[in-house]
C-alpha cells in the first residue's frame, strides 16, 4: 500500500514525455501524459522484474522553460 506506483508531481506541464528503460537501455514504458502512473509493468501490461530502471523526462513548465531530468528508480516487488 506504500509506493505501489511511480508518478511525477509537477504542475502545468506541456509537451511532456517520460521514458522508462531497463539498465541495458531497453525502453519498457513511455507516456506523453503528465498525469501518468507507472505500476512496474511494460507497455503490454507484463510485470517487470525487480531492479534498477532509468527514467528520462522532457517537458515545458508553465513559463515554457525546459525541464529535462534523467534519474534511477528501483522496482521492488
């Protein structure tokens, strides 16, 4: 019941895109919805294994400034 999903808490984003890749660089999930919620499944709905994943976000904020971040996230089942 805690940290069951991953999401980003930014407001008023446009041109949003997130890509989540496994440690080998293979993309497993992507979304253009700034209100996305990732539950540790790939784009076909299959549960992914535990481990480190990399997420990359690109978007524009309310002032049209570019937001670009790339970080690690750990999936624990």
